[in-house]
C-alpha cells in the first residue's frame, strides 16, 4: 500500500513540475522587467545598485523559455518514471 501512495505522490509531483514551466517563464520575465524599472529609478541615487539591477534584469529577460521548458520537462518526466518504478514494487 505504501508503494501505491508513493506512486501517486511521484505522479502528482511530476505533473506539477511539468505544468510549472509556463508559470516560471512568466514570473521570470516579470521579475526581469521589475528589476529594469527599479534600475531606472535607482540610476540617480546609487549607480552600482542600478548597474547590478540592470544586469540581473537583462539576464532574466534573456533566458530562453525553451530552456525552462526542457529542464522542467526532463525533471517532470523523471519523476513520472520514478512513479512507475514505485508501482513496479507494488506489483512485485
């Protein structure tokens, strides 16, 4: 019975990771835009903070979404596979 519960948990976690890629992409783009706005506001006050925020914002905006989708896809598929391994222990 424990193997069946672990199977379901792995499957739910894998599906959550697979669907999180769209949310992560959106959040990273918004965080990059927010950092660039903050960098513009800090430009007259603190130049080093403004430069650091601008670099971070540009970095977050330039991460391609397909990389996020590939990483979450591989991790999610691995978790789904672990669920099938746990299911095999249930039937063994």
